[in-house]
C-alpha cells in the first residue's frame, strides 16, 4: 500500500473525524453526568448544613451556610433555590437578632 494513495488519505481523515466526534460525545456525556449529579450534591448540602440545624433549632449554625449555598446555587444554575436560600438567610438573621444574638455576618 502506498502512503500517498488519495483513498487512504480520505479514509484516514474520516477516521480522524470519527475519533473527534467520539471524543466530543464522551465529553458531553461527562458534562451531562456532572449536571445530573450536581443537584443531588446541592440537595445534600442544603439538608445537612441548613435544614437540619434549623430543625434542631440552631439558627446560628444555619446562618452562614444558607448564604454561601444560596450564592453558590445562583452561580451553578439553581437560580430559584439560590434566591430562596438567600431569603431564608435574611429570615435566619432576623431570628438571631430578635432573640438578642448577634449575626455572624455583617
């Protein structure tokens, strides 16, 4: 076989394009898997660091995580949950201040 054969060159180019498309499909699958797992991670963090302390009656422990997780969720696409967590943070601060405590932020 001659290395300069036009059919061989075409076959090589088609194989390279197929390889590139497979790589692109692999990268898209990784992104999709990441995007599918991310809400579960955020849900776990919300539960452990915000909801659970609030159920236990410890508003101070939930104050900082509610703000940080709210901001994080705004950036990664959970706009509605991020806004709700920031509103929850404001309410948590109100509870802490109303009960004579001092807010740890601001």
